[in-house]
C-alpha cells in the first residue's frame, strides 16, 4: 500500500511539472519548431550543448549558444530553462536578457569571460541576478571553508518556482554528499543540510560535461532526491579530444523521491 501511494504521489508531481530534455544544435531546433503551442502545466527544460572542453580550458574557443537559447524560449516556451555549463560568453548575456523580456521563463545559465571566469545567472523578464560561481569540483577540495562559502551564497542560489524552493548546485558541488553504498552529507555540511533536505525542494545541478564515476553519481543523485525532492541535471557532450562524445539520454538526469 505504501509503495502504491508513493507511485501515485510521484506521478502527480510529474504531471504538475513536465520535464523536456533538449540536447540541442541548430538542426534539433528546426525539428522541434512549433512545439509548445498547446502548453499545459508547468514545463521545465534542460538544455545541453556540444563543447570542446580542451579548447575552452585553454581559452581558445567558446561557442555562443545565445541564439539557440532564444529559439528554445520562443518555440518551447518553458517556465524554467536550465542550461548546462559554459552556456554563453559574458558579452552575449544581454541577448538572452532581451529574449526573456516578454516571457515569464526563468533561464539559468553560465557565462564565461575572456579570462576564463565563470558565473551562473538567473534571468527573467530581462532582469538578471548573479547566482555565484562554482566553489569546488574535486573531492580533495571539499572542506569547511568552501562549504561555508557555498552556504553564504544560499540567498543568491535560491528562488521560488511553482510553489517550491529551488537551490542551485554547480557541477562538482554535488559532492556536498559522499559515499556510494552508504551515501551521506559531507561532515562539514551541516549548514547546507537543512536547505537541501526540505520537502519538495528542487535541486538544480548543471554540469559542464558528463561526470566520471557513474555509479557514485547516481547514488548521490538518488540520495539528494530521497525526501520528495526533485533533482535535475543537464550536461554537455564533449566533441573535443580523442574520445568524441555524442548526444545521449544520459546528458539529462531527473530524480524524484529516489526514483530516476
């Protein structure tokens, strides 16, 4: 009986919030033209892009995805659009701001400047607020200092959406939790624990590319969604290097109440 009730609650939540996953290039936009004309319920989109991580890290290339984002806003009309990392150059932010002026969509994206500095932003109706930058990306970098820095940004990392509290974890910040078979919050994470375990919270965790150690990542995502939380992630696919990636369903992840 309890399992059936959980399934009904899970289904009700997903009826209220519809997720659309878009691994996008120009051809993909054309194929989806006209979608969203008969919109019902709350729509959340997750959007990922092809990237060349090696060139980006060497500051030799950054694809400007602002036109793609604007087209998705116009044609898919999501209420919330979560973009994977390295979304746009900082100078293209105004183009996205202008694209949202007559829409109610909230866009969450990352900008990168000429020096490699990265920040995530929330954009709605042409207004922009900074959500901060990634605090850590490796387990060895997780300590009391960076976790307190992340907690201190809670106000800018959070907002209300569809009657729920939303919190942004950027890429490797998912390592606020640890373990694989017995997952728990990091020992120094007591301040963030309450925020991330609120009932019905939505955790957004965009990444730059797919994260390694797939088994541990799945366990962390399951843990973060365990108390009726909704966990959403969007990752880019890396077209650089020896092992060129292609778009796949694993670019996007959605967990609710520990169910993927």
